[in-house]
C-alpha cells in the first residue's frame, strides 16, 4: 500500500499499458482518474474493477489532444480529491505509413494525441504540484522515439518529443520536489501491436534479445517504482523497458 490515499491521473487509461498502470496503482492504494476517447463500456468496467479493490475511480470522456478538455478534467479532479500526486501521460495512437504516403492528418493526429496531450495535462497539473511542493510526472514514450522506426516518422517524432519534454521539465521543477521521468516501451502485447502482421512480429522478436514481446503489467511495475518514494532521487531519466531492443 505504498500509494495509500494518493491521487493519480492516467491518460488513455482503459486499455493496454494505461489500464495496466491504472490497476497497478489501485492495487497499491491509489485513487485513480483516467480519460478515454470512445469506449464508455470499457471505462465503466474499469471503474468497477478499481472500486472492487477498495479505491475510488473517476473517468472522463475527454480527447487528450484538447487543452480545454485536459484543463477542465484536472480542475474537476482537484475539486473532487483536493490534490493530484501523479500524472501518467500514456495516451497514444499510431498512423503508420511511409513519409511519401503520409497525409497531413496522419501527422497532425499523431502529434496532437501523443505529444500535445503531454503538454495539455502537464501544464494543467504543474502549478498545483508546485504549490504542493510534491508530485511526479511519468511519460510513456517508446523506443521508436530513441532509435526511429521506418514507417513511423510521425510516431517516432512524437515519442522523441516526449523525451525532450521529460528532460526539460525535470530541470524546471526539481527544486519543487517534483520528479519527471519516462519509460521507453518496446514491443508490448497490446491492441496496438496485435494487428501487426505475424511475419513482422516474428522479425521483431528476432531482434529482441529476450525473444518475446513484453506484457503491459511489466511496464506497470516499472511505472509504480518510478512514482514511488524509492525513486525520489531519479528524475529526467528515460528507462527503456524493451527486452534489450534499443541497445
């Protein structure tokens, strides 16, 4: 119960890595707020699962790319719980195409959802955390932002931007007892990767030293550590959880 009575916001919290983080934090005592884009049934099911653990949960149907949506969501969470201890910027999409075939919307949607959302929510919580003189922000980025992936110019750019955001913000707010870190995920078993052709998956597994995709729960465990008091002297860091892919 290391997070007893702590309040966490997780963006994109209803599936995959986001859902695993939500449940890991709840199991460790957190009350959790999360946003989702479309799937109300999944959001309601997750709330019931969190409440079954004895924690409080609230969900918001908010587009993470909307600054006003993020600001209003954070205000309502502050009004409900009185504080925000953790922000996990996890919302993300892909629109994979070679640059020669990539439309402007493919670029704009990925940058807005993956990168602008980080600004939206971080901007909305940072003054509150500074006043509290406590808090942690964790950005869920990707090895695609560290090494680049063909067919992912938009996604790689958004995830690389998250790395720069993490390091810059960590330098701004460290004196206020706020940590800012990131996890660079490798290939994880989620809806996002389930649609990949099997031939491509097999090729990627050959490139991963541990010879498998990761599980969302493995990301969630590292996330919980980076948010915990055990990691208070860690900030501005990007921790790769990728089975060795990006070495």
